[in-house]
């Protein structure tokens, strides 16, 4: 089981989280290409190294050129942000997650300012730099493909902060609205250490909050913020690793980790089939591991659809709520099963047509399967005018030649 642990001892902001993920292995060129697909003019991003209170960290920056107009704090309506995300080249799951985050934010700000979701301006994270941070994190989390995301108690800071509607105590209004169920504290630092963007991203992806879980650490990343603190480095730390099996090891054997999943099922024979596609996207955005449909014959000899959802046990109630809310079923079955998976990682392979990511699956250290990412092949096909089937053959040959 792959785990990401976010250590927020100095709070968090969107650029800090993204910087930490880049420092932990996210390829900057792939992120830049994904962000470029938003087609926002006058925007550029960069990555450099800085030192914060003795700690070297990755600093992700968004640069807005003057001809883009409005400066870095021009705010946008929700519908404009969603339209830009829909136009992008992000995977459908990443698009759905990014849109969900902006809707959450819109609902929070609409409630604060007593307006509607359609009219609300996203004052606190509607600036272009924050939009880039949120969409970038959606891409990054999809790239890491972690089974579990754990977040430490979050240091929110203290004092007062100036926002669009005045001066308010820390944490700011939008930040508080996004922190439901998240453990927070203040170390006494008199500044805002947790921004609305940081709160939005952390609470969206966290499957649990607390101390570092039992894990073997494979990568460590530090993402820098803009503040300078006297004693505490203004960074977010992310630990990337694998869960440690709690069971006893058997001498001379290879340990394999099996974990529990919930499987939900129901049959539907009275729903507009167009809804099934939208329902699948919502389930994946909410954290489903697998969603699939099978044609079945139901009572009274009516054709129907068997819907099966595989998710983490902690997500079962959330999946059930979505199914009842968005479909016409009046009942959902569920059971707990044990699942064993191959170890997986993403490896970038240089091919004559350009870089292609491969999903590599191993068991006991032996590679059993390696497949090029289809989205990369689609992108290269559009750029180079080469048929996808030829690119697939080129990529597979490059993979085999790499040994």
C-alpha cells in the first residue's frame, strides 16, 4: 500500500504542497505540460531551490506577465475556472477532483457571504496563482496514485490576517469553513500559516489525520512557502513510502501485503443510461478504487445494469450516499473482501518520439507487466502526427531496450 504523509508543522499553502510533491519525485516537465493545457495566457511556472531556516526545499512559483492583465490577484467566477479545467488535458479523475475542490470552496464562500454558488467570486483562492496550485495538486496526486493519504495535525498560526472583506482572526473565514474534521492547533506563531488553498487540498485528499503511520520511507520532499520564520522552517514535508505489514514475518519468506476493501453492488433497470457516465466520474472523484458496469437480465425479463464499486472501507458510507443521491436504486449491497495487489510505480522512458510514462507492476521484485500510459501516447500522437498504435510499439521497444 502506497502512503503519502503530509507533515504540516509550519502550516500549509498550495505552493508549499506542490513544491513538496515535486521535491519527492513529481516530474516538473510533466506538471508544466499539464498546467499548460489550461490555456491560460501570460502564465508561467518555475521551480528552484531555497533554504528556509537551514532546510533546503523546493520552491514552486507562478509568474503572471503584465500583459495578462489584472495582476496576480485578479479573481475569477467558478464557471470560468471549471471551463478552463474541462478544456485541459488532465485525466478525467484529476479534472473531477479539481472541479470538486473549487465547488467546495464556492459553497463555503457562498455561505460566508450569503450569496449563491453562481454569483460567488472566489476571493481567497480565485487568483490565477492559486488556481494553478490547486489544479497542479490534482495532477500531482493522480500521478502519485497513493492508496492512503495521511495528514498531521495542522499548525494554523495566529494573530490577524487581511482578506478581501477586512481583517479577521487566523485562521481566516474560508480556511475555517474548509477544516471540518481536521485536527488543528497553533504553535503561537503570529501569522497565517495555513491558507484556504492549503486547507482545501489537504482536507480533500486526506483519508486520515494523525501521527506518521507504520511505513517504510522511500522519498522525502520539502516544499517552501514565502514566509521567513525565526525558529521553524516555513516548509511542508511529505513522506512517500509503503505500509509496514503488522503481521509477523516468516523467516525465509517474502512478505506480501493484503488489505481490506469494500465492494458495493446494485442492479438498475429504470435510469437514463447517460447518468451512468456522470455517476462513475463522481464515484472516482470521491475516492473509488474501481467502478464498472455489467449488463444483466432482471426480473420481469427487463434488461438492466449491475453496478459494482470497489473502495476503501472508510469510504463505503460516502460511496453509498452518492449512489442513493445520484441514481434510481433503492438498495445497495456491500461486503468486505481482502485484496492483494502487485507493487506499482510510474517510470518515465525516453523514446524516439518523446518521453512516455510506463506503469510498471512487480511481484517479489520481478517485473510482471509494463504498459505505456495511454494519455501520453495520445498527447504525442497529436504533437507528432504518428498513429497511436505505432507510438505504442515504439514505446514498448524503448522499454525493452532499456534493460
